[in-house]
C-alpha cells in the first residue's frame, strides 16, 4: 500500500500511549514502533483499503497477517512471531483509520 498519509493517520489514531504499548510488545522504543507502523503500512496489499469493509474483515486480516508479518520482520529485523503479536494491535487500528477516511 505504501501510503505516507495513511501511516501518519495510523500513528495519530494510535496516539502516544498505544505507540508505547506497541513498543513494549515489540521490545523496542517508540521510534522502533513507528518504524514498524511504517513497514506495516507499506507491506499491506494495494487493495487492502478496498477489502477492509464489511463483515469479512476478520477473514481478510487472517489472510494478510502472516505475509505482512514476514515482510515487516524482514524490514525491521524483529522476529516474525513478535511482529505477528504486534499486528494484533496494529491491524485493527489501520482498519479503523481506513473506515474514518471513507466517512470523512
């Protein structure tokens, strides 16, 4: 997906408290957590925003979480399992951000 505006919107939606929480989950500092957010946004499929509506979201998240976690792990050096746990927090925030964009 690689959308800088989306990355910024997701970071804003997370806020400092959840960035700290994400950093703790990842075993890194807040800047490292922000890099993971950027890597995650860039690793999303190009049509993720189109598929992120409706009741099928859990299925979409299940299908993309492993490839996204693997991509983010390659980019950041953080273990795939750790990134996968962090994505459980991060992907719903990305979906919320996309939903707000649609409404706005």
